[in-house]
C-alpha cells in the first residue's frame, strides 16, 4: 500500500508555531501582502527580513509534537510513504520523517533573489547581497511565486499512485498544494482529513476526522499497532 500525507500549518500549531489563518494566526497581526511577497521584499526588505528573523527565532525554540512523531511511526505501516508538507519549519525532519517534500521551502535556508543560489543561513536581520549582486532572501515560496518545479512534480507523481491520501492541518486555500487532495481522490485514493475545523476538502473526504492532529494521529498509530485497519496498510 502507498500512502501520501499532505501537511499544513495546523500540524505545527501544537508545537507553538502560529498558523496563518486561525484566530491567533500570524495574519491576524500582520498582512501577508506586507510581509510574504516579492513586492513586499523589494519595497521594504528590512521589514520582511526582521519578520523572518522573528519567525526563525520562534521556530528554532520549538520541538516536534506528538503529531510529527506519529507521522514518523506511520511510515512503518506502508510499503511506500511520502510526506508532502507546506510547512517551512523543518519539524517533520527534526522528528525523524524521511521522504519529506517541502513544497514551500524552508525558513532556515536562504537564497539569492536574482540567481537562486542557496547560501548559508543569515543570522541577522539586515540585507546581504550575493556575488551576483542579487539580494539574499529566505528560501521560502512567497505569495504569487511558483513552487519548486521538481518537488511539486514528484508530489503529483506520488499522489496519483496513492492508495491512501491523508490531509492534515491545512485550510486547503493555498494552490497548487491544495489541488493534491482532489487529484488523489480522482486517482482512486481513499481520502482522509484531520482538522478541528471543516474545510473545502472535508466534503470530498471519505473520512473527515474532526480534532487536533497531536491527539488523533497518535490514536491512529495505536489502532494500527493493534491490528485495526490492516486492510489499508498491508505491505503489498
Ligand atoms: P492555514 O493557516 O491556512 O491553515 C491551518 C489549518 O490548520 C486550519 O484549517 C486549521 O483549522 C488547522 N489546524 C489548527 N490547529 C490544528 C491542529 N492542532 N491539528 C490539525 N489541524 C489544525 O495553513 P496552511 O493551510 O498550511 O496554509 C498554507 C501556508 O501556510 C503555506 O504557505 C505554509 O508555508 C504556510 N505556513 C507554514 C507554517 C509552518 O511552517 N509551521 C506556519 C504558518 C504558515
């Protein structure tokens, strides 16, 4: 059996990383257009870099939560397992997940805005320049930008082949990542969603499990360990 998991900011919420769209989300204090877009960066690089330095500092202090750990355990129940994440915090890898596809980059990396070359982490919040003269910026995907082409291609390929597609902690509003659950469904996968709030994905999900990822995922793993749901996980 082949499983693909798509995660969003909700998976890291219980680690203390604010989501974008919840009531206590980052966007309730800041406007995304002011901070996470190319235009914002070009207009006010210092503000954008200060905000990223603040977020990086916040994320550097948090630890993976039971949802991240349960996803590591889940890998063992499937012959092929791919974790596709919209998160930029690296917490899946910190927990020990393998085969992680980062659709929106990683906040701890930087790259040149002009030539795209990756460079070592910038530790302060003032602007630096690449050898080519381009400004150094966080290696994350901003509003209006394309996803890393190869990474998204691989995610689509795995999604088409999935027997089970789990979508966890995402509002499903950011495209093209949000197109993956419906692609999985059209390709014949069983679609399971975990989220405390219903989303546009909930209607088409075979199972909508209402609740927090840090509570439901460990329960799911315990059920699998006890031999429940083996029809979904046989390693054939
Ligand atoms: P979002 O803020 O739009 O949605 C978060 C979703 O998580 C909501 O549907 C909410 O109901 C759900 N949620 C909240 N607490 C949860 C919990 N404990 N368990 C399960 N679900 C929970 O986030 P999104 O859909 O990931 O939006 C995508 C964009 O947000 C991406 O661009 C991503 O890069 C960015 N982002 C990443 C991080 C991070 O790396 N941790 C944080 C904020 C935003």
